[in-house]
C-alpha cells in the first residue's frame, strides 16, 4: 500500500513536469515563460532519468532488454551471498552477540521479570497448576523399566576396581573401620552382659567339658573341675572374660586393638584389589537390580515420590503459591549476596548463547538462500519492491523537483547572458 502511494506521487510529479513543459511550449514568448519552460524541461528529464534508474533495478524499462538493467534479478546470487556474508560476519558474529547480550544484564533482567510475574496470585497458581499437570501425567510405568535398565547398565559398565580402591582409602581416612569395630564391640558387649548369655555360655562350656576325652592326671583334673563347676559359675567366668576383653579392645592405643584394626585394613585392601570378588559383587548387585521385585520397588518409590510432590503442589495452590514467592525471594537474595556467582553464571550463559549462534548461524544463511531460491523472478521483484520500492520512488520525485530547480537556474543564466 505504501509503495503504491509513493509510486502514484512519483508518477504525478512526472506528469506535472510534462504538462508544465507542454503548456510553456504553447504560451507566447516571455522571459518568465522561457524560465519556466527550462525548469519543466529539466524536471521532465530528471524525472525520466530517475524513473529509468529505479525501474532498472527491478526489471527492464518498458520491457526492453537494455544492457545493465534488471540488476536485482541478474545479481540475485550475488545479493544472496552478500546477505548471508553480512549476516554471518557482521550481524551474527560472536563478539557482536556477546556485546549485545552484555547490555541486557541477563540475571538482573530475568530476576526482575520473574519477581513481577510472581507478584500476581494468578501467575503463581498457573505455574503450580502447570507443574501439577506435568507431574500427574508422567508415565511412571514406562519410566520405571527404563530407569531400572539404565541403573543396571551403568553398574555393569563401571570398572569397580578404582571405585573400590577409593572406597577403601576413604574408609581408612574417615576412620570408618574403627567406628565399625567399636559399634560391633559395643553390641557384642551388650549381648555378653545379659544374664541369659552367661547361662548359655556356661551350658555350652559344661557340655564340651563333659564331652572332652582326656586321660591320666589331666582327665582327673578336668573331671574334678567339672564337678566343682556348674552352668552359672562357669558361664559367669566366661562372661567376665569376654567383657574384660571387649573393654580392652575399646581402649584407644590398646595393642590388641591396633593389631585387629591392622588386620581389618589389610583385608579391606585385599578385597579392593580382588578382581574376582569385585566382579562377583557387581554381578550380584546387577542381578538384584534387574529382578522384577526391584522393578516393582522402584515403581512404588517413584509413585510415592510423585504422590508427595502432587500433594505439596495442591497444598501450595490452596495457599496461593506463597512459598513460590518466598523461594524466589530467597534465590534473588542469595544471588545478590554473591555477585561473583552471578557474573560466573552470566558468563557461562553468554558464552553458551554466543557459541551456539556462531556454530549454527550458517543455518540462517542457508535458510535465506533457500527461501530466495524458492522465489521466481516475479515474486522476488514483488517482495523487494514491497520492502524498499516505496523509498526508491521518492528518488523519482526528488529527481523531478531537483531537475526543475536546476532548470530554472540554468534558464535564468541563459536569459541573463
């Protein structure tokens, strides 16, 4: 519409110059008439010249294949290459993108926008409803087998020896072996200190003494000892011996304790280097994970987790999403208190966006070239005239007016001469 309007204006300016020139030709001689005739003549020439120049950009003037006309169609490949080159090397180069993105202050802008959105209850509830719908529609029955297989495959493809070595080092470094030993000793001490334990130990000892087949003086001594003792007495003695040994092993620096810990650590180290043992352990774990019972357990846990999330979202919707605001404000305060973290995040985001655009901006160029190639000559000319034809038509108007003024000046000079 704009192009058609300016084209009519340009045509009217040319018609006005032609009509003025014809009228001045028919008028009797007068200096003013000669002056105007020179102006209209020059304006007519300027208008026609600019009409020719503007038309020559898009098509052959009057359909005549004059050399160096229909320039845009003759150079459509060159124009496409120029557009693509300008896009890739000037408009979408990495540095210009970074400079432009830096002006946006991404984190600050995003924080302000989220804060404004979260200020409205309807927005908060809408986000919660969207999250509720997404969680409710999760196909857990489909996800669970995939997750089960993924866990099993991850364990199966993992080299356990480095992990076992690091675990063994961590056990010693964190003194977990000592804690485990102390726990076992305390539990053993609690069990050994019970009255029924003493009687049980005494009964076992009396039975074994009676079963012992020892002859001679030793056999006489054993029988005498057995006759002197009973389950309670012998069990009490064994119980006290056990408790005394446990107390000694619980004391830091005890020689027997250190020997026991050294042996435990040696066994842990050997187990971490035993490839056969590690493979058996990995196979056992994988078999357990791939068992149908494990799949059902995993599905139940996922359903339980989703149920908890849905309940939390429903409760938050009833409260109007106040926790969403609190969480957002907490995040904003944390980011404001850590400007270095914000700068680091912005740098990573900017680098990611710039690298992505730089790595893929050639696709935009390919798209532009493909779209241009899809157009026939008529469609391409129509598109270009629609975009820039309106401004080019003013060249014709300006050419006619400038020619008219220059003609007046030249005609005036001729009259004076």
